[in-house]
């Protein structure tokens, strides 16, 4: 049995991320939201992505209350999430071709 450090998915998931093609308006909104909550951009994005990922993985447990995150930002984050998944699938496929 492989340890998690030998697992290619774990190795891919732990690499540093670079997210390209983020709209300027989205960047400004993220910066403002992070500042308002007294967080770094990384902390804020990490929290929001984690919340969204958990909601996507556990839709039944989803909180039905209104989110404090503007819908435009959530839409952009969902778009980013889809792009990241596509990149991860592509990288996983590329890793298998080596």
C-alpha cells in the first residue's frame, strides 16, 4: 500500500498553485473582502475555496443561510474551481504519460 506521499494525486494537490486569468474586478473584490475580514488574500481565498469545496462535496449539509460573500465573487470562485479541476485532470493525465 502506498503512503500518501507516494500517491500522485497527493503530490499534485500539494504543489504550489498559480491561478491565471482572474479578472481585475475579481482581484479587487477579493482584496477588499480579505481586508474587511482582517485576513491575508491567501487566508481568505483558502477559506472561501474550502467552504465551496465542502458544500460541493456535501450538498445535503449545505448551509441555506445567505452568504456574506457577494454572488459575483462566488461565481468567479466556482469558475476558478472548474478551471483548477480541468488543469488537475490534465496534469494527472500528463503525469501518466511520462
